[in-house]
């Protein structure tokens, strides 16, 4: 995953089930995202949530990720969308644009 503002790149794994469940991990937050995906006319769309923690391992915020994707070959896809950080009070802390380039594992 590449952040549009150039602050970082992260590696991770995505698991898409036939029933529309999505499980995602990444090296940045070192947490697991749980969500759903569906086919669209142009490709597919997925959304998931993951939690972020501070240096003391205390809850910092939820990240709500929403992406539009398309297959670029039989074994690859790209997607683009946003990750919105929401604190425990429901306030938006930050929004980041991200792009995913993925290869079947």
C-alpha cells in the first residue's frame, strides 16, 4: 500500500472469500483488518476496518478503509481509495489516500 502523500509504503496480505469477506494485514499498523468486498461493473470494491494503537499499546483510533479496484491480470490487481482515522469519540482524525498494487500469493 502506497500513501499518496509519500509518507510511507506498507506491505500486507489480503484474503478475499467467495462469500464476500475480506481479511487484511499490513506491516504499518501490525493489525488485522476485517471487512467485505463485492464485484462492481468496473471491477470490485472493498471496505474494512482495523484498529491503530499508540506506542503504549493503547487504542488510538479505528481506520475505515474504502477502495475501488480492478484486476490488471489473472494474478494481479490495483485499487485506490481512502483510509479515514476515527477516534473513540467518533471524530475524524485524518484521511489518507492510498493505492494498492497486489500480486496473487
